[in-house]
């Protein structure tokens, strides 16, 4: 069973180091990714990362480090159905479902239950009853979009409530954005007013999620008179894969967001607002930092963003019982050119460029961060830290009880109120003030 890795998907149970090591060896033997290096290459990497790590190679811990590193950057195509469906009840026209109680299913709010390999999708609402002793929870079934819930036995939990814009009551247009790796499908949701807006919103989903993640925010943005582009990007299972088939953790995906900005400019936009979830937040920050259109990015709204990958990877190593030195070695593999033969990355990950906790004062785009303080996938500490270090540019709004990227799901009224009010302030037309008029 794979190690717990951050993403919108519900994670599996943490592995013991012994089990993870065995899984890592199996992954290597199966030929996943590129072939492993020969003995001299191992020696070169050991020399590059320091003599202290060389002892890990002899002990076999390197295989666990390789597995850990690969899991972080390799897209998962088959989701683990780790949520048990116990019964579906009907009371007149109203249905409810009894689920095994888990940290996800016992959080009140509105969520999705995906089942039958993703072919089935049900929108699950409020909690009707919870039995800690029996470890079960009964919840309202608000809508079944596809599949037969009555025959479902297992599934996975998701914060992406709607399968498409139409199910959220939004009109939309299917469009295609030309990115480096090929045509990337997107949804264009028009503004909620007749007048065309020259500011567009671009929604960037997180690791392991798809463009459906942004539908929750599209109605809020539409109410402000902004069109929305809900994009796909390389390796997300909707857009084409990159040649190496690996996530760049924001270091490569930002180019696809830049292509989306260019598309919006071609359709009449003059500026854009970027909204990103989890790894999508890291992607938005890289776009605001590196894109040739960065001066046209009016604001960033980041939901549970990854602001420091080293912090997140260390957190997940601890969750999975992976020794610090092994987790650190996995990070070094991802960030060093010699690690490419082990990880399959076309280029190493630049963790310093992705560390916005350290680079907080460099952020010059107005940014709103919403983040639940109980997020056990991406710890909220860096979000609060970035806001404290750069209060001029960054506003931090804490949530409670939402876990990861589900702030809207547990309190949509608060999420929409906070985001709408903050964006309205950022969208006030800019006025040039003459020097002699500043006091007035």
C-alpha cells in the first residue's frame, strides 16, 4: 500500500519503514520509471550528498528513499478506494448512506463520494447520526450524479463536489489551451454580468486532483463579474503528460498557467487573478514569480497552499515512520541532477525557488491564504509565517476542522464571504494620484 502523500485524494494508512522498503524494492524491480543506475552512479550520488548518507546505501535504506521520492512526483492513475460503504437507506424521496467512520467522513459539510473506480459520483451532505462505538456515520445523500450507490461497497472521499460546471448551475464553454506538451482542455465560465470584464480568474487545482476542484469557487468569482478558466495541466490525467511523466511540484507546471493567462489575454482580459489549491498554490506562486505576464497578475487566492516543499516532505516522512535521514536523502535525490536516473525527473526540483516561507518578502502580488489549522497533509505553519513576514502583501484567514483543501466544504458561507470581500478590495479600479494630491 503506498505511503501517504499530499493531494486531494484521501491518503492510505501510513506504511511502516519495513513495509515501505519492501514496496520500494517491488517498484524498482517492476521497471517503474527509468532503470536504476549502476554501481559507479550510486557512488557518485553518495559522494554528492555527503559521506554520512553512504551508510544508508549499505543498509538498504536507499531503496526506501527512492520509493519515497518517486511517490511524491509520480501521478497516481488508480485511486485507492479506502472508504467503506455499509448501507444506503431510503425514506420517501430522501436517501442516506451509512459509512465507516473515518477522520474524513465524520467532518460535517458537503463532500463527494467517488465509487466504482470513479465512474460513480454522489454528493454527500450533513451528518444525521454518528456512532463512535460502532464506528459508523449516517449522512444525507444530496445527489447521485452517476453510478448506482446502492451497489457500491467502497469508494474514496473528495472535496470536489461537482462533476462539472453545469451541475453547479453554471453555464460554460469547453475550450482548449495550447501548452508546451499539447492541447489542455479547460472550462470557461462566463462572468455573471452582461458587461464583459477585463479581469479573469484562472483556477489551478492541486496534486492528484483535476479541474473539478475549482468549481466550488467559480460561483463566487462569477458573482464578482469575473469570467473563470478552470484549467488542466501536464500530468493531471486530463491534459497531456510531460515527457518524463513526473510532477515538477510547481517548477514546471507554472508554464501551463502562463499559457492560460495568454489565452485569457487573447480573449479580452487585461489582468488575471489566480486561485490555487494545495500544489496549485505552489504553481500560482511560481507563475507570479517567473511568468512574462507576472505584471498582469492582479491577485492570488491560495487554499491550503504548499509554500515550502521541504516542510511538507519532512511532515509526510514522519507520518509514515520514515527515518529523518531517509526522508532527507529522498529530498536530495529530487533536488540533485544526479538523482534523475533514480527519480525519472527530466530536471531536478529547485526547492529553494519553491520555498516561499524563506522568500516571503519577495512576494509582491497581493495574496489571500485560507488554510485550516488542523490540516494534516500540508501543515498550516508556513501559511501563517508568510503572512507574518509580509503583512503588506499577504492576508491569512485560518479555518478550523476542514483538514486539507476542504475549507469551502465545511463552511461555504465563510469561504465565500472572506474570498469575495478580499477580492472586491483588490478589484477596485486603480487610480493615479498626482503627488500634490496625496495628502487630500
